[in-house]
């Protein structure tokens, strides 16, 4: 069974910035090395 981890504040900030650029969730996850 998979275990899940909460995102750090830094990861959330990166996601926010990437989201503003219009990048896809899949590409964001790959860049941050996290699961989609």
C-alpha cells in the first residue's frame, strides 16, 4: 500500500508559481519529483 506525504510549504509555492505559467499537472509533478 502506498504511503502519502504532505507537501512542504516550498513545494506548494513552487506549484503555485508553475500553475501561473500554465504548465500541466503532469509536468509539475515531474519537475518536483512528486506523485500527481
